[in-house]
C-alpha cells in the first residue's frame, strides 16, 4: 500500500493535472479544427487514443513506477513530466495557430 501512495505522490499532483488539461485541450482543439475544416469523423476521434499521447502517458507512468521503487529515478520522472508538458504545449499552440491565432513561430517547432 505504501508503494501505491508513493506512486500517486510522485506522478500525481500538479504535473498530472497539467498533462491531463493539455491532453483535453489538444483533443478539443483538434475537434474544433476538424469541424472548421469539415473533416470531422468519429473514427478520427477514436484514433486520437492511438497517437503519441498514449505512449507519453504510458512512459510517464512507467518512470513513475521506477521512481517509486528506486528513488534515484525520481528526477527521471520530473524530466519526463516536463518533456511531456512541453510537447503537449507545442501541440496546443500549433492547433491555436492553425485556428488563426497569432502564435510566434518559435513556439510551434
């Protein structure tokens, strides 16, 4: 039981909430873009789960397990969370740019 609590403490909190908010924002902006471009289909919506987001979360949770078992991996969990947050933020900014909002080019690479 103590490992479960340690795991939740390590991967949860603000890091996980930020990641989940960015995933939802990416999904909603993708739906808005598809509707705007008249390309929306429920099949594409289901395909969202097969994108890199699934692998990012899986990798994050695996590093969280390693960090729970071996404390020397705790910084790896933080680096993984930061990398995922930066990547998802770039996805959201790219979609905002495609919707016509002014987003600096250097933020969408």
